[in-house]
């Protein structure tokens, strides 16, 4: 599975959203290895409860939605939320928009390049063997174009029009087109228009041969995921309402988006592989609900200490993501805790090792935090 980077938030002002770091860490936690706890518990117990949780931490084959589908877009949403606090602050200081544009483009392209490294390692390969589509590229490009729109639109209402317009454009693009030999509106893996366009324009290999879940065409609606985050960040930063009122409004819009997603799902199925417009609304709605919960507990009520565990992860997520390319975490876990697995024996040794695997990664991040080492783009 995939995860996502922590974009540079060093310029957040004193009214920093501590809930954002915590939510980012909460999101990252599940793909650091914590999800494997559910899978190993289900194998060990054959319990319907653990089976349900394990099922939620897997992806549907094509159409449909499970909790695991939320993790990727939630990071892009949060990158958007941070934009008014970071990039917006630089605009308020009078920095040149063209300079900021170059900074945004640079970040996006660096993330895309890191995605190539993550997929292929530091190895020279023929172009046709390289996979260019990646989680980091989707995050980088979605972030980049959403921030460009933010830089050159002054009013949130215009940004909201962009948000809705992109979703409708993508819907119409897939609704009235298809791969050759398929009827218009075909949304199968082989027949949908987005995958067909990727087969035409993307260099290298696609993840599934005839389709790439992080393809170029399906990056178009991902821009709206970033824009929704920007709209949310604008609201949190600039609206004079009290924190409780902001919490309620975010939760209300979150619930509304979920309802709209379920209605649109009838005609345009919720599909992470295609990043369908209904998928954008679904994950956007859940993201708003989660942010409203974290924001209320941490930033409004001031209960911050409990979130330290997640904030350690959220402040250095790109480091732990890229570390998997260069560090064999399975080997490290087995070297240190093999004895524990031997003591426990089957079937719970696998559960213990999954917990230890996640724990080693967390303590690595904690060590980096203590040394004030943060890898940012």
C-alpha cells in the first residue's frame, strides 16, 4: 500500500493547527504497519470482529469503498488545509506570486521524482520498465495545481467553482468517452477513458498493465481533493466564528458530501482506482468529519498531550515513507524481536511482530524528533 508525504509546514504561524499534525500522524500510522495487526489477528482468531477490521484495511478490486481507500486522499486534503497557513502567510507578507509559483512547482516535481525512486529504487532501467505513476506523484501534482489555483484566485468562492467544475468535467469526460471498442461511459478497468488516455500518453509501465491507479488522467479530480483542503484551511484561518461553530460547520459539510457521494455513486461509482468524482466527495466528507473531531479535541478544547504519539509520525511522514526504500524494516524487527515471536509461538507470534514492526518505526521517528531532524520537501 501507499502513503504520502508531509509537505513543508515550517512557515505555519503561531495559530498552527496542532490537530493537522496529529491527524496526519493518525493517517500515516495505519500504513506504517498497524494495519497488519488486524490481518494477523484475524488469521490468529478467525473472529468476525477482526475479520471486519481486516476487510476495511484492504482495497476493493474496482468499484466500492473501504476505510483503507481514505488514507491516500486524506493526506492530499491535509496538504491543502495547510496551504492558507503557510503559502497564505507568505502572500500576506507581500512575497511575489511568481516566486511562490516556482516554489510550488518545485515541490510538486520533487515529489514526483521521489515517487519514481520509491517505485524503482536507485537503479538504471530501460524507460519501458520504469513506473512513473506513484502516490508521491499524485500528491505532488494534485498539491501543485491546487496551489496554483489558490495563488491566482483571491476569493474562496472562485476556488469552490474550480472544485465543482473539475469534478463535473471529469464526470463528463468519463461519461461520454471510452476506450476504442467499448461503449461511451464504460467504467471497466480496460474500457474506461482515463485508463485508455494513460496508455496513450504515459511513458514506462502501468501498475496493472492496462491501468495505473496513480495515472495522469485520474490526477485531474485529485486537484479537487487538494482544493477542498484549501477551502477548509481558508475557513479555519479566516472565519471569525468560534471554534465550536467551525467544528459544527465542518462536520455538517462532511456529512453532506457523504450523502452527495452516495447519490452520485448510483451513476458514477465510488472508485479509488479512477479517483471518481463521487470518490472525491466521499473521502472529502470523511476527511472533514475526522478533521472536525481532531480540531475540536486538540485545538478547541486544548487536549493535546494524548496526540503526541501521532504528531511524532505526522511531523516526519515523508522520512518514514521513503525509509522503506533504503531500510529493511522487516529484517530489523526480526533481528531485535525474533525471541518474542519464539516465546509466543503460533498463531500470535505474527501479531506481536506486527506490533513490534510499527513500534520500531515509531521509535525511529521519535529519535529523529529528539534530534530535530525532519525531512521535508
